[in-house]
C-alpha cells in the first residue's frame, strides 16, 4: 500500500474520512480526479474496508477482497457512484450455460444459449434435458402480452367524498394523464394510466408506466413522487402517507401482480410428442402421468398449503439462476417467479404451458451494466437498449428468453417427478456423487 493510501486508511479508521466518502477521497487525493482512475479508486476503497474489517474482527477476507466487480461510475464529471455502498469485494457464483434452445417468439427467435448462475447441482442439467426434449419436439413458443411497471403512492383525503372524486377523475380524465406526464423529466418513463383503490379517506394510486429497456423501479419511483407532489399542490387538505404503499406491489408475492400484471407478462407453450417423452425421460413417463403430477402437485398441493403464487414445480430455481447470471435485481425473484404451469395430455403427446404474469427484468441499469452480466446479456443478444421509451425490443426479448428458461426446467422437473423417484436420485448423483 502506497504512503498516500496508508494515510487515507488511517484517516478512515479514525473517522476523519466517512464510509461514503472513501472512494471520492482516494479519487481526488491519490489520482487527481483522473476519469480513467475511477476503477482504481473503487478497488482501493474496497481493499481498505476489507483490511480494516479483518484487523477488527480477526477474520481473513482474502477471497472476498480479491473478488472485485467494476461497477463504479463517474457522474457529472467529478462524482463517483460506487455501485453499492461500503463495498469490500464480491461474492462469486458458479455459472454454466445450457442450450442452445430453439425459441420461436415475437422477439426471441432462433437457437439461444441460456446462462445460469447457481450453487445448486442438477439445476442446469435439468434445464438442459428440458431443452433437449423441446428441441426434439420442434422448439418452444413465447409471447409477451403485458409491459408496464408500477408504483403506488398512498394519499389521504379530507373526507370520503373527496377521495371518490379523485378516484373517478384519474380513471376518466385522459387529459389529466397527459398533464401528469408533463411532471416527468425522464424521457424513458411515461405514465400510461392510474388504477385507484379507496379505503375510507385513504386513496391508493397504482400508477402504471412504460420504462423502455429498464426494469424501471428507480424511474417510476421518482416519477410517481413528482406526480404526487403535483396532485397534492392542487388538492386542498390532502396529505401524503407514503410514495410506495405496497399496492404496487414490489418485491412481494401478491395477487394484484398476478391479476393486473407487473413488469412483463409472458406466456410460453410447447407440444411434446409421446415418442419424445419416451426417448428423453424413459422410466414409463407419459403425457398422462405428467398431467397428473402437474395438477395434483401444482394445484391441489399448492391450494392445500396456502401458496399465494406458487402454482408451479420450481420456477424460482430457474428465475434466480437466470437473474444472477444476467445482473437482474435479485430481490425481484420473489414476484418474478409467480408462475402458473399447465399440462394437458393429448392423444399424441403433451401440451405444456407456462404463464409468468410479473416478470421484472431489464437490459440496462443496475447489475446489468457490469462484468459477467454484460457478457451474458451479449450471449443472448440482449446487451443493447433502445433510443426511446417505446423502443424496448431488447428487454422484451430478454423476458421471452427468461420465460423459456423457466419452461425448460418446469417441464423437465415435472417429467422427473412423473418418473417416480428420479428427482431424488438425480440430486443425490449430481450433488453428492453417490449412487441412489
């Protein structure tokens, strides 16, 4: 460590340099605010924090310190945004690539490789076997039927009549929506409509926005705050309770997202001939057996257990792995994995369908911009972003690929469970190296 960096570390330990100031202190004092040294300043800051924690805790953080992700940005020509606060390093997750899978969608077309980051053995093997059957059957169809991101401020009316008046106006006055859009300064965020919900004097305004290729949470939060400020300036004796009321609903499994959609609503379907089931899955797997597993497991079992949105086999598995690989917001796994699976046995095979009503994904912003995630997005042809709020084919392609990935694993795991004890046997073999 250089003399200058050692001095900055001393100042950090004594509190002269605050946690959130460390990157900028190094950037200015050690590198003279050179724009080409942003990465260096961020890494130096991470190492200093790691060393201080090691010295104070007595625990080595060598692997964490030596795993660095370059996600710092210079904004306004002189301010570092470090990516995350108090960074010391990075957590590494093994990544595999399944495929290619033959997809016929509105936006995703052709043979596409699937990057997946996970610590779970058997997951990628399961996706791969699902892909094998899908390709043998002629591929998978995908469709995006909804595109919109939500935020729901909660405001309080002076009485119930004023509350109803506002609810009526935001639903019927198209000119008001145009007026409210003038409050939004982000060219990649546009208010589409507002769904109001009234409980007494409390009015929940579920605002629906288009957000281009971004997932859009930061953009719609700012936009909904600006819109709410504008409304409250016009309304007498109204009060703001919160800019996010949980009626959005963000990062929680919720029926409103299933019924109304959030992010991207995506549908997939495949038809697997009986002969393909026999060749790929063996062990007496038939379309009728798979249909029985899906109905009794995903619907009877889920209903009996009180599952809110888990009418699927294991959708969160593939969503989490795909999100980690492509730099998505991992907290959105809980809502994005809301999933409905259907399996209908036909005379000559299996009609298998997956519905994802609230898939929240992006090709720009957050973790999508850096390191391995950027390479993964390039691999699947989703590394760009459009020039306007309506130019968002990249994220729609990403949504279709994510849904196709879910379908491959859901289909494989349903077939595996239709083969008696195969799922348990495969996990023992692949995770432990043991014979079942």
